[in-house]
């Protein structure tokens, strides 16, 4: 009977670790999804306006 109680307690402790892992994974996904549009938007703006450093180098030549 003691072995069953110990096994059940260990299982309950593992569920706590699983919950933490799920929450951490979810926050990583949310952070990635939130920053993706910003990165895409900045890439579009950079492509549309061009890089100022490239323009300065061309003018110097």
C-alpha cells in the first residue's frame, strides 16, 4: 500500500512540472507570434525605403 501512495504522490508532482512546462511553452509561442508582425513590418519598410547607408556609399563613389 505504501508503494502505491508513493507512486501516486510522484505522479501528482510530475503533473505540476508538466503544467509549468506547458505554460512556459505557451508564453514562448505567444512572444514569437507577437514579435513576428513587427519583424515583417520593419522588413517591408526597410525594403520600401532602402538602406540609407547603401545610398551614402553610392554617393561617395
